[in-house]
C-alpha cells in the first residue's frame, strides 16, 4: 500500500491519467503502466510548457477521459485536441529510433510513424522531442557509431527517411542547440530543408515582382504548340530540388516526382504548415499550382509519365489528375512573390506566338485523334488531285 500511495503521488504530480489497481478493479478501470523515465520526461515537459508562450503541450499530459474516437471526431478548429496521449509513444519511439534495430528499419511500422509525424494535428513544439531525447539514458547510445548527439542523430535520420518522397531534401544540414530553438515543429524542420537550388533562388530574386503573369495551359495543349517536356535528375554535381523547373528553347525541364498512396497526405499537411505561417516560403504550394496548371485530365498525366516527369504508383492517370486538382483547392499564393512567375511568362510568350498558336489550333482541330488526321489527309489528297486534274485539263489546249 505504501508503494501504491507513493506511486500515486508521483503520477498526480505529473498530471497523468493513471488508475492504481487496489484490490479488484472494475470493468471500467484501465491500468496504464509507464516507466520512471517517462514520468520524469512528462514532468519536465509540463514545467517547460508553463514557460513557453502560446503552447498547448499541456493538452498532452492533463487528466483527460475522452476516448480516442471522440478525439478524432473533434472539428478542425481545435486541432491541438486531436493529439492523442502521445508522450509515452513519443518516448518509446525516440528510444527505438536510436537503436540499431529501430523502427526506422522496420518497414510498415516505420512508414506509419513517418506518416503520423507530418500530420498537421500532430505538430508538437520541437522542444518536446528535444527534451525527450535529452532525458533518454546515455546507455541507449552506446551502440551508435560514435554518436554523442542524440538530437542531431534523430534529425539526421528523420531527414533521410523523407528524402525519397521529397526529392532534393537537404539531409546534411547540421543543428546545434541554438539553431534547434528556431525549429517550430517537425513539419517546419522538413520545409526549412526543402527548397530550390541557390541559383534558382538568386534568379528569382532578380526578377521584377509585378505580379503580371497568368497561368499556363495544360501539358497536352503546350505539346500541341511545340513545347516539349524533359525530365532532369535531382542528383549529381548540380544539386537540384523538385522545385527546380525551367523553360529554355521550347523545352520545359522538370524533376521527376513519384506519386504514391501517401503523397496527397504529405503534400496537404506541408501545405497546411505553409498556409498558416506567413514567414514560411510557399514552395510546396506553388509547385502544386504549377502541376495543377499542367494537369487537367488523365491525358496530361499520361504525357508527363511518358516524359519521365511523373512516376505514377497509383496506376490510374485520372487519379493523379484529381490528386493535384484537389490539392490546389482552397490554397492561396502570393502573386507578387510567385516562384514560377518567370517560367509562366516565358511559356505563355512561346505559346501565344502567332505561328505557334496557329500550329496549336491546327493540331488540336485536325490531329488530336487518328480519324481527324485521316480525314485531313484525305481532304488534302482530294485537293491535290483536283489541282492536278485541272492542270492536265488545261495543258492540251495550249499545245
């Protein structure tokens, strides 16, 4: 009884919903077993949360009997309440992350955790995982390859896990304690390391910010006007990002993007982080605007797949078109700072050149399907035969 009383005092001081089983527990009672390290972590996080302004960490560790189903059904206006009781989950996850046989190397669990870490409603203030990593006993790091920096190790591994789904993500960025204070949450960490090449950013800064541009036509319409598409690699000496697209000599060069089942969720949550942070560049939002302009139907997706720009793992081209069109809904872009303004101007200039425009109209009317092309050839042949017949009819009268 003395031990139970002492445990209850510790748990109460940490403000955790824990039921101590004394005798026969009722069916309604639930026993939550937590480690001493977790109690210490939760107590310290609770103390930090009191000193942080505009912080909702207390929602994670306060007494709360709301069921998981009720939490998930809460409206979007209160996203912080949708975060479930994750302190113990985070603690276990961080300890497993830094072991050799960690969750990062266990496919299905790893993928599920990565997905949840990016959800907008799960964006914990970054000092929470940092504090958890500080509290983890040093014995957990003995097996690491000479690593004495658990937070740096965690950030490095996290960035590497998202590199494949975020082409051009900077995974070699190093963080010290001071720079970590500027990271708001995991979504902010990913966005701050996913940006265009320095050359592309410098060129963008030199362009006039007049907002005088308009959206480009779809990929198939541009192809009809003589504009071709080319896939460029994001690897190599010139470090290129997914956002590094350029238009030169009638060719629109774009890096390859892989569309998977979780692509929409990843992009949507990163866009949410951009839309609610005015100081954050909106590169993901603007890239989606570019793809939304190029893709109106499955035919546009089919063309971009043939050029190697889209790697479609969904199987259905129409589904990819719907994905980008849906991502673009209800998002805002700053027209004067639009990253692809120059590209849009150059593409539209090429498309609206009289010869290119006439060629596009001709192609669209007469060459958009095999039967139209055959009809055009038949009409051309008929005109040619008529001209020849007229010539041979006139020639005998002259000689």
